[in-house]
């Protein structure tokens, strides 16, 4: 390879350089700002993770698999997966190979930023570089791959249904500018490289194109304008990128190390939260996933719109979207970049100003504590039913019966009422108040001297597990606990012939990762069929405490939709493991709804 | 007269309409899904406000409609609209061509177990108004027989005025029924304290207010204004209910030996299906839809289809009977106009 | 008419002519269902916080309808937002949102 121009420069590279400089400066400043916005503890965590081999490896792996290959998307939708990885991975390879090419043949030019990008314009092939045909082939191959992706992207834009997406977002004006410039970059590159293929060399794509151009156009003068166009398109794309959905490309590169460092959302609009907002590609997968989307009026209250409105600073909409959400977490389960919809919303709720703050300092739990302490016993299992279970006495009764039948020494902590677990007020974003309640409950539990705490309510379970830090006390959900009793031979339910379907409660499934224990338990008592969408794709019953504003009458359609989903396998009974799901389903279901404790208890002698 | 008239439902409305139509010279066909006539009233013991035995009312009516064609344990399988009337197919295989149909399909008593927080079917000492009437009739119920009953509670509005139970309407008769049953229980258990937990006392009918005063003066029934929200059970098998005594503004708890739930009147689900065969819809309250709710409550939007009784909403027996008579007359007028 | 400069209206009488309903009206504009309350007391009976803190949704609503904002505020402070009242309300009022909205409106007043 030899230089075609001694200067190694042509003015057409200027637009590219401007775009590149802008986007780099913007993203680097942005990244530094987000890192600075982390609190001291998170900052420390983040920097440590950057030098810990385990997280370095995980970061690299995640960056490769998520940003380039889009593994999660492949699993969900192959067409979309192919489209994204062909563009991302293809483009990445073009850049990488461009640099390799430059490094091999023009090492003295490597320091020129633009050289690898416009390599084919600046070089001429000579006899010594015929061996480079492998690289030329690869360059053409990856360009073809990207072009295939672009064709699919155009088809998807016109007809998203072909890709299995029922609803998607509308791109903004700048999104469109970014989109069209992105679409144009690669065809222009193909044309530009084809024009120069007889000089710089090419492969199966560019050489034939070059011959064709010669036959039809025959004018070498077209060469420079197409390189200009290519450069300008790159410039446009990079200049609008920070203001479009494509910001997700650089943002995700920061989000992944953030997440791997174990950060949580501490502030509604800063640091980790902001990284999530910018990482949202506006793909709209969460729209179809959201249980509220059965009603058209709720479509614009999905996570993608939350992110969009946070970027736009539309406070009124941010509040509406944050307050309406059921916090079921399904958007997070389907999200390609892992935007945590529920946590984002709770964070938005937490920065609200209240003229009146709840205060529980006046609550005297001493008598309660003393009563519990009087009967303290280390072998005792403490059962906390929770507020909601007071309205579903069948659950607590079944649980007590199970304890007795298994010969468990138990104490029913809130039989005559207790304090709330704190999760509902946490969901409302009142963290300080939640801490007060948690502290009081913790004192009572500690006083009991019990070593195991059993909860039949997933709402309680989640907060006890994540926020109580009950050292020395095992916190288990009754689905886990009953399965343990069965496995230990302390319970032996007789197998029935009922056809059951298990509904995964949001807080237990997506919220706490418990999917298999209830299923294994239910297989002991009857035939288990699956809902159409189950496990982490389970549809919220609609009764969730997560939503602050969704009124009773607005929830019926959601519940009916969830019931329809559950009845796909023609079950005789719906079994769930949450008092709230049970009450909600029971209102509209035409088949019996019961808690797993009832099911198990029925099958015990 | 040859014109066939089909009456769906053999409760008070259906029987009274049949009686009137017989008097007018028709021979109506009456179908009843259960094995006896009288509907819900046949399960009752005594009726307010004069403590008339329910059996007397039912028997009297049954006696007077002997000449009608009565099919028991029969349901309507389908109805086809024809040019001059309807072709009705019954589940017993009989096929009838008729000019008029009277839907006297009545109501369903709210399934008290659906209000899980009240513990019906979960706790031993919880029963419904119907269970109590059955005990008045049979004297046999393990919740009462042989038990030392010292405190009895009546919960009004179970499945009525409650969107969560799917019925926003007032069932009209529960307040007076609760007072009636409270007094009857007091008679049987003179030493017991009897409590009624109500949201509003709606005692609108003839002599109902007298009943209320009697319950206060003679029976000493305690009236507590507050809707019961939770029921639990103690070690002795007694039930503990949580309510708010809204008049003193304090949450209240009380331990009872027997809790009676005043299950309300909800739309008969099967009736909705039958009605849809003749294009009669349900109104926004969930009951069958009349032509209008002022002067045409017994007529429907479908020609030759009439309504009577609790199919259109909660009613007392006298109201039901009056409507049935009106429906019989409307059917007669309709048939005369047709010929 | 002669004006003696005082009226025979003992302090124990609530003067409904002079009730300040600003707070209630503001609440109803945010959560119109507040008007649906029939004071059945289900919410207060089931309230988890009630026995500990004296919270009563029914009384809060009644108090602000009678202009007794301070009494209502004292009760609201004790709410644990557990949502049981929302579950039992026979009129389907979103009591939880009603409470949160009220807590915010008190803030607006201060401004």
C-alpha cells in the first residue's frame, strides 16, 4: 500500500472530525459528570470495580455481549437481534479492521484520527499488498452485514409488526435526523469505497460495483463528492447523537460498569438514574410488556416515556407516569439495557415535597415487645402475616394449620395486628418513614428470639429480605418454607388430580427471584399447567400497591387480562402466593382462586 | 284463548303473574329450574312486617296456580324469535311457540364466601341470613344447636353497596330482615346480646319503622353504625369482629358467639343469559333492563317480552307481587292488541 | 336589627356558615372520589396504623369537610400507607392517594 497523497489529508475529512470531536467531548464530559454525581460510597465502589479483575472481565463481557451482539435481544426476538447486532457488531468490526488495516500497511498514519475511517480514499494498492485481500474481503463482508441490518431497520420502521412489535414509540424530529443519517452512512460508504476500489483495492462487493460505476457513470469526478457525503453523514449523526435516542450507544457503555459495580439508584435524576435514562434506546419493548397497556390510555405511561420525559424535563408528566405505575417490574425484565422502571419511579416519588411528613416516633412498641419477649424461644418460627392477610384469613389459617401438621413450634406475631412492614410506604418514596417502621418491627422480631421468620406475603417478604438486615434470623417466604418441610419429610401432601395454574406475584417472582419453589411444591398436590406468560413474564394482577393513582375502576381491565393469560392452559384453580393477588383475582375470576398455603393444607391429613 | 305465554321463574313474581293470567283466562306455561315453587321465599321462615309464615304465602300461591302448565327442574335452552312471537325450547325437550314471555327470573343471594374478610366458610361461627332462616325452619344447624349463644352480631350490607363485591346497589330488604332476625334470635335466646352493624338503616316500607322501634324497645337490640371490616377467630372458636363505631369515632372490637351476614340481592347470572336470548340487556346496575324505569319497568325493548320482580332489582314481596299483577295485565293488553 | 356585638353561639357549636373548605375543595380537584365517602368506617376499622397512632381516614375526610384541618393533619401523620383502607373501601375510593395528596396540599398552604 502506498499513500496517494503525500499530505495524507483532504478537506472532506473535516466534517467527520468535527462530529467526532463533538461527540467525544460531549460523552466524556457527560460521563465525568455522572460519575461525579455519585455519592461518595458509590464512587468508591465504582472505582474499585474498575480495578477489580472480576468486574473488569464482567464489564468487557457485558459490553461485548450486550452492546455489540445484543444477546438479550436475540433471546427475545431473533429478527430484532439480528438487525441490531448486524449494525452494531458490523460497524464495530469495520472500525476495528480499518485500524488494523491502517496499522499493518500505513503505520505512520495511525496517529491521524480519520485515516482508518477513510483509508480507502488515501491509499493505492500495489503489488506488495495483494495479501491484504483477506482484510479487503472482511471489510466488504462486514459492510454487507451492516447494510443487511440497515435494510431490516428500514423495513421495521415501515412495518414494525413483522418484527413482532405491536406498539412502538414515535421518533422525535432529531431522532429522525439521526436515523436517516445513520441509514445513509453505510450505503454512502459502499458507494465511496466502490468508486475508489480500482485504486485502493476492494473485494466481492466493491470491485464489481466499481466496474459497474465505470460502465454507467465513467466519471472519476464522482469519487470525491461521495466521500464528502459519507463524511457529512457521519458528522450529522454524531452531532445529533447526544440529543437523540442513539445516545443509548455511549450511555450503555457507562451503565454496564455502573451496574456491575453494584450501584443502586440513590437520586432520581443524577448519577446511576441519569445513566439509565440515557441508556434507554426508546425501542418501546416495554410498551407491549406493561400490564397497563391493555388500556390504550396507559400506553404513554410506560417506562420508555418516563425516560423520555426525564430527558425533556417535563415534570408534570414525570409525576403522572411515576405515580401511575404498578411497579410490577415487567418492563425491567424485558428491557434490553436493563432500565429499572420500578426503582426509577420510586426515586421520582422520593424527591417530592410533602407539607406533612408521617412520623411514627410516638408509637410505643414496648408492650408488644415485652409480650413477644416473654415467650421467646430460639427454636421458634415467627410467622408474620402482614396487613393484607388480615383481609384474607383463609391464608393465615391455612398457614397455621400447616405449621401444626408439620409439628412446627410457631408464634403468630401479628395475629392481633401489628405494624406495617414498611414496603408500601417505601413504594411511595417515603424512605425515612419506612426506616422508622422497619426499626420498630426489627426490635419486636429481635425480642422474639426466633431464628426463622416466615412470611406469606411477598410484599412483606421483599422488604424484610432487602431492608431489615436481621442478622441471625432467616427470612423465608412460605412457598420456600413449605417446600423445605415437604423435602424434610415433615409434610407429605397427597397428590390430587386438580389442574392448577400458578400465578407469579410480582414481588415474589421478578421482585425476589422465586419461581421454582412454588411450582415444585404445587407438583406435589396436583397437575400444574402454565399460563401463557409466566415466571418473569407473568402479568401483574392489577391490584398492586405500587400504583398510587390508579383507581379501583381503572384496574378491572388489567385484572381481566391477567386472568385471561392465566387461563390459557384451562386450569381448574388459580393458585397464587400473595394475599393481594388473591383478593384481586377473586373479584373477577370465574374459577376458584387460592393461596398456595390453602392448596397445600387441603392436601394434608 | 289459545295464546301461549311462557313464564320463566317460579318464585313469587312468576306465580303471582301465573295466577293473574289464569284469572284472565289464559293457561300460562311456568318453568322453574329448581324442584319446587316459591323461589327464595320458600326457604324463608317468617316474613316482615307481620311475621306471616313464608310457607303460607307460597302454599297459597301454589294452590291457586294448579291449572297452569308447570315444569319443574326445567330451564330455558334457547329462544328463537319468530314473526309472530317466540319459539322456546326447554331443557326437558318441550318446544313451545308463544306470543309473550315473562322473565320472572328473580335474584341470586350474594355468595358470602366472596367477602373473605368476613370468614364465611372459614370460621365455624359465621352464617348467612339464609342459613339462619333455614335453622328457624329446621332447628338444625351445628353453629347454633347445642351452643351457648350469648352474643350475636348481624352484619348489614354484605355484597350490597360494595363495588368490591361487584354490586353497588342497596338490596333494600336486608336492613329490615336483619332487624327481624335479630328480634327472632332475641326471642330464642333471651339472655343474648344482639348487635346490628349497619352503614345506614333504610327502613322505608310499611310498618318497618315500627319494627325498628320494637327492636329497640322490646328486644334491646344494639345498633352500631359502622361497617365490619375484618373478622377473626379466637381459641374458643368465637369470632372477633373489627369495626368502627363511627358515632363515637373509635375503632371497636367485639367477640361474638354467632355472626350472621346479611347477604344481599344480586343479579341472577343465569337470567342474564336467558334474557340475552330475547335481546334484553342488563342495565347499568347489573339487573335486567326495563324499557324505562318510571312507568314501563315491566316492559322491555323486545316486543312481547316482559319483566317482573327482582329480575330488575331488589324488591320486597308486596312490590314483587304488585309488579307481577301489572305484568299479567300488560301481557293481556299486548295479546289483545296483537289479535 | 339591634346588634349586641355578640351572638349566642357557644364554642361547642360548629358554625357551618363559616367553614373553610379550601383544603377539601383542593383535595376533590385532585381526587374527586373523596366525595364518594359515605362514612361507613371500614377504613378506620381495618386501619393498621389506627390502633397505634389514632389514624382514621373517615375522620380525616370528615374533619377537612368541617374545616378542622389541624385535627386531620395530626391523624395523617400516623398513616403507614399500607393500603388496607383502599382494599376495603366499598365505594372504591383510592384512599392511599387521597392521603398522599392531602399531605402534599398541606405543603402548598404553607407557601
